[in-house]
């Protein structure tokens, strides 16, 4: 699994399809992060199967995983890949073709960026060939449709759903956890969340934070998440002289209290499929500054109506947006006041129903 956020989306859709009356089997091909940390614990509400009986790296269990995928595909009416990249797509597509089962791709990120970031160069042509041959692609936001069309998949096989959040459930979980976690230092608290990987642009964010501090901004940053770049980001914070302003919160079971307690939520990504963390910030009415990256933030924030947008790869622009908030937070707070209502425009139950109809049509 390449992204915990993408895994959560796939799991939620699987549960909702099951609630709609489908028989769902959730097959996990790889369940370990670097360092041996399991990504997913068994979910008693879902028929979860493992490609390998033990938690291990993919390369150590590949033969068993391939055999298990073919076996499960033979018993399925449709095979859905929860990611658009990785060995799982190739194995799932091959198993579906071998068994004559329709194969569906859930597209959660911009295809060109995701393929370049997560796929070895030798496999990219093969992966692109699979992308143009799937029976259907379900995009989690309309902005992803053009990417899928450009790889050569016929337009009639491409579908878009507005993936969202269960707003009431998010608010209830936050309340049950004790409510928002706010700064105790007296500084304005910036919160960013995501895997500590190249996609999320946290290196740009740290550079911007140093500029904010140099410009007189009395701020701190909480980075929520874990990932392969943590050591590099810690070293960067040290070099920039802002280590005392940055808290690496690591992986947390539920980031909602931290997001709800932010004075300002910042998204610094280089690309996103939708940007669910931006929606989570809107649920809590938090001011947002986000990079105008492909493809989700501009769509979620409705061209800047509900938060500020800045160019990608531009730490100075990001710093200026944060400093503007520090000096006068009211304009962005007024935008954030409409955030909860905007978040409700994205209905996860509706997305599950729309995607389930696509699967039902394939099954016939």
C-alpha cells in the first residue's frame, strides 16, 4: 500500500458497498511500511484477506500473493484496484484477465505524477498499458478525468464521483476524543497532515515556515504523519533553525482533534487526487492555505472561495500567505466560516452509491 489516505478511502468504499448489499472481499497484497510497521489491522466488519499469511514486504511473498489474487479473482464478479499505481494494479489486472473478470481502477491521484513518483521506470510503460485497458476507471474527483482520458482509455469507461467525508461522524469522533487539541505555547498553530513523502511537499512547507519566522510570524507547525522522508525533514528543520517550531507528531490513530485545533491548516502538496485533509479542515471550520496543485484543492475550495490558494513549489508565496494570515486572520476566517457547509457538498454515501452503480453495470 502506497498511501494510508488512499487505503482509508478504499476501505470506506468497501464497507459502504457492503452496506448497499454487495458481498465484498478486501484483499491486502502488502501490509507493511518500511521498518516493518503494519499498515492495516483486520476489520471485523469486512471480509479482509491477506495476500500473505504474515506481515512482510511484497518481494518476499510475491509468488503467494499472485496465486492468492488469481484464486480470489476467480470467485469474484468484479475486481477493483484501490490504487492506480503499484504492483497490485498489475497483479489485479492480470488475475482479472486470466479469470475473465471485469477490472476497475479507483483513481485517487493525478496519473502522470503518481506513476512517476511510485513506479519504477521499467514498469511505467506496462502500467500505462494497463490503465488504457481497464474495464472502468472511477475517479474520486472530476479533475482526474482528463488524466485518465489522456492515457487512452475511452471516455465511456471513465466515471467521476465526488468523494467526500461523513461530516457528522468526523465531528462525533472529534468530540469523543476530547475535542480540538490547541496550542499551549501561545503561538499560532499551523497543522499539516499526510505521509512524509515527496508528494506532500513538506520540504517546501519547512522552507516557507523559516521565512514566516524570519518575517516576524510567531508560529509553530505540527506535522501529522509518518513516512520515508522524516529523517530528511527533521534535518532540514535543524538546518533552517526552526526545529523548536516544528512538532513531528508521527502517525496518529485519528488526526481530527489536531486538525480541529489548528489556527491555520496548510496543504503544501505537489499533487492530490482530491485532498481529503482539506475537506477535514473545512469540516471543522479551519482557515486553509493550500497549494493550487493538480487536481483537488482548487475544486474543494471553489477557486479560493473557502480558502487561499498559492502556487506549488513556491515557498515564498506560501510564506506570504501565512504571514498575511498572521497579520490579519479575519479574511481567511470569514472564508472558513462557510467550510462546514462546503464539506457537506461532498457526500461519501453518494459517492459509494454512484460507484456501486458503475460496478453493477459491468456485472450486468
